[in-house]
């Protein structure tokens, strides 16, 4: 059974998943487009790759840089992706997160708790849809965080997932991603999207997107040849089955090639959203609802 633990200032009890489930079982949650005006990005329809799209005629080398800057960050789905400004005992850091519910931001566990940061973050400022110095939906500070226990206690990379709890229902306007735990056959050799705020592009001020192939699927990790860089940790790794289909997150981007555990596999990776992880995220979402 997976358990989640909270930062010391949170002041609430630990959260545990109710059931244990197998990695290959299917579990999905619905995406929500939000109530904002002009919700869907036309650029997204051109740039987001569909899961079953044909492979490109030329190979996309992970060593190159095929990421593209997103300009209409005030539209869906880009506005559901957030720049994170992290304050911790050992300094200031940056990362990426994404909306999973009205008040719930999912990110990598190491954006919230890490020994190199000096432990728990003390404050994280969430900026949905940031574009350079433009914050189309303002910024939202938080001091309440949770991570999976196996990350918080042992920093096991396959459990590198955490949550930022907000006080405002920003997802009602901006929308949120759906989540999916899918069988291996529905992930392996499919196309996947990752978008976040990498530090190598003007210190994480711009949202960049790339899409490519899932090259390996393991029980708790998804590997892909999508180009990424530091600062994109916590970004949604999502698949989409049609142009008008919902974006469904299947992993939380957290590692570059250096984090690959499989020999001779040159790929970036995300801890996989398996059913028991989605169960905990759903509990985080329900816990954040106003009383």
C-alpha cells in the first residue's frame, strides 16, 4: 500500500490509498477544459501528437533539441501547466507542475522535498500559463505540500511524485488534465507529449513543448525520447487519442538520461501513474475541497 506524507507545516494526517492494484489495470479520471473564454489552443491542435500517429520519416535524436516555445499559454491545455518558483532551506529552485483538480498541482517529488534542497520546500509560487514576465492568471503561493512516502523517506525515483495544495479554485477557470493508468500495450511505442519550463531557455521563463516516442514501459516508469532539461521536472507526460480528445497524463516527468536505470537505454523518463498513485492523487484532490 502506498502512503503519502505531508510537510511539517501542513498539519494534517497522513493519507493512504485504500486498495492495492496491479500496474496493468486500467484506471482513468476525466479532464476538465475549464470555464475560461476561448478555451482551446489552435496551436495545440498542430503541435500535440496523437498517441497512434505514424512515426516520423527521420529519427528524432534525443541528443538534439526539437522543443518549441508555446506562445498562447493562456489557452487550453497550456494554461493547465504551471511554472514553479521554489524556496527551500538551501536556496531557490525552479520546476514545473500541472493541474489535476480545482486546487491541486501535481509535480515531481524532488520539487517539494529533496536532500539537496535541504529538505522540504518552505514556499512554492505557482504560475499557471506563465510566458516570460507575463502571468496571465496571476501567481499563487503555497506552503502546503505532500509527497509519496517512498519518496519522502527513501527518495526512490519510481515514487518521485508530489502535490502542491492551493487555497484558490483556479482549476474551475483553467481546467485540469485527466489521468490514466493504461496497460503496457497501450503505452509502448505510442507517441507522448511533455511541456514545461526548462532552465536552459532564459532561466525557465518560457513554456516549451516536444513530442516523441515511448521507447520502454516498466512497472513504475515510462521512458521516451522527448527532449527535456532541468526545470521541466514535474511536467505532465500525456497522451491524446484524437485532436479533440482529452489530454491524459500517464506519468510525471522527473529524469533525464542520467536517471535511466536500464542499461543502454538513452531516454528521459517519468514515474508512471499506476492505479494506486492515481488513488492517492484523487485523495489529495478531495482533501483540497473547501469545507
